[in-house]
C-alpha cells in the first residue's frame, strides 16, 4: 500500500496510549532509556561529547532543559543537541534497525518532556513512538547488515531516525493527527542523507560518524515545535514512487513493514545492547579474547599474536585500522579494542578516554592483531536470516587465537554477550544494565543520585512529572 502511509503513521503516533502497550514493550523502552542515558553520562571525556557541550555552553539561551550530567539548562533544542552528541560519543548505545536509533530520538523527547512536565507514562508512550516509527521506516528500506558477510547495502543511513525524533517530540506536545502529519513532512525534509555506507568504508570519518545524532535530535525538537505553530510540511512524504524511500536512495520500499499490524507487532524490539564500548562487530571477539586471557592469566607482554576470526565486515580497512586519530576511530578499530582489553583497562568509558588513547603500550600492541574471516559466521547468518526468517542476527560467532608462552590458546563463541536481546544466552538483565549505568555515571553523578536515577527510569510509569527525572540526571 503506497498511499496514505504518512497519514496512518501520524495517526498511530498521535493516538497511541500508554495503556495500549504490552508490558514487554514498556519495559524494553525503559531499558533502552536507561542504557542510552548511561552512554551519555559516559561521553564527557570524549571529544565528540566535550566539543558539543562547549558549543552549547557558548551559544547559551533560555534555560529550559537539562544537559544530563551537568548543571546546565539551555533551550530545549540545544539540550537535545548536546545530549544526542554525548549519548553517541562512546558508540556504546544499543543496536536496532537501521543501526543506531536511541541517541537520535531520545534527546528530543526528553527535552520537551521536561519542560512540558508530562507524566512518566506519557514519556514511555512518546519514546515508544519515537523508536517504533524509526525502526519501521528503517525496516521498509532493507536491512543494513542482512547480506553475505554482513557487508552494508549500497545505500543506507540513519535518516529514518529523524521521523522518530520528530514524532516522539510531537507526541509530547500533544499534536493532533493533522499537525502530526505535517511534523512528519518536516522530518522527511530535515533527515540526514544516507551516509552509513560511506562511514563503513572511511577510516578517518570524523565525529559525525554514520549520521549526526545531536543535529537529528535538535531537529526533532524544532520540527515538532514548528508543526505545533501551524508550520506546514509535506503530508505525503512517505508515500508513493517519490517518497522518502526514493529520497533516501533505497532500491525499493517494503510497504507492509511500514504499516502492517501497527500497535500489535513491534519493529523496535530487534535490539542488541552492547557490553563492550565499541563497534557491534567487535563484541563477540572481545568476549572470546577476554575469556582466554582471564582463564589463563595471560599478560599483554606475553602475547606475540592475536588472530580474530569473525564476519567479513570486520575485515574492512576501517575496522582493522591501527592509525587511530580520535575516539571515534578507536571505537571501530578491532586492534585497538583487543589491545585495550589485553591491558585490562577498566570496563566502561575509560576504554576511549584521552588518557587511554595516548597510551604507547596500547598503540604498540595493536600491531599484533590480525583478522580472518570465520566461515561459521556465514553458516549461522544464513540460518538466522533465511532459514529462521529472523529480522536480526541471533548468532554472532567468533573464534580467537592468542599466541603466547610458545603456545596457541583458542576460544570460540556463537553469541555475543547482551547483543541478541531475545535470546536467553545473550540477554542483559535489568541489573546488568543498571551496573553499566552506574559505571558510566561514575565521576559524573554522586553514587546515590545515580542509583536513584536508574531506579526512577526502571519505574518510570510511577513518575508524575518527567522534570523529576531530569533533576536526578543533573549534576550539582
């Protein structure tokens, strides 16, 4: 169905209520919020977050909404910008279709929820809309990684998240179906271009990464507020032969994935949380490597070579680079992250800190790491996506060989810790995500305050005013 797609999604966004949500949906939205705010609190020692914060502080303006982890309050759009950049600085946030969604869509919703004093239930409903709209549009455009070897499609990006950032923000404002459709139209014309594939093939890509999270979040606030005033948008932006799929450079559009079973089945719940603060392709290899060095008490100076066997994508020049110029490149480099793990840098934000990036022993160790394609990856990719018809990968196989003490230590895994949310072997518990939150908040918020904030998020439906959560996330 190519017509009335924008109208149907706008109606869904304007009318979905908290009471319509299954408990599993509302609980997962709270977990995504907990995880993503954690990533933002962990981004202060990274240039992407620090420079965005410096810029926001310099611009100033009416003190409306909080920049989490600071005492600053700035205009809602600028708070969304700064929080979006901080949340995506570490590359520690969850994976969803198309790749990352949360740092693009959460900040706009949170900023407006604070200044409009909406309830926790309304915040959950609005965040659900933000994620679901983004992921449905992403799914309709294809799957970035559902290809042989996991290599990306010719044209793909995160522009779909602009619709989610706008729709979630517009829901906070209480826009009716008509104004919501105009907000969608504005979102489509603000959406960033499909840059993810360029990111995959560029080593020195810069701090906007695969798409500008802060700018998208900022535009979510602006487009929603403009639509509220009566500023008109293209209310057919997702429809027909020239709709957003064509604007995005996609080869086709799967129309059913846009609107089928709205409110009954959920696209956003194909989630992969990250245990390690780096690229998703490196999660399983790090699990295997750390198991080897911990089980055998192997020190970095004892290691002469590390062979990582994983999917073909991880062998692209970007992901095996040892020419690391900033923390964005560090997050994507397999040799860097293996080196950090070998030197037992504490788990969490310190992996990409300026201090860790400057360590000469880690720089030298990177040259010991090699990549090879692991055949089992393609076997299980076919099983997951073709035979079982899954939307996302269940298995993330990797085999690691560590050469040390004149011997070869080997370990393999079929699952990456936390990365397949619907599989018991991989799923992160609420307690584990809270532990990640506290690790990222360390040094930013007092421990007791961070614990209260995590508890507040996991019980968000009990909150009468979202401004209370913002205050818990504000530093003295």
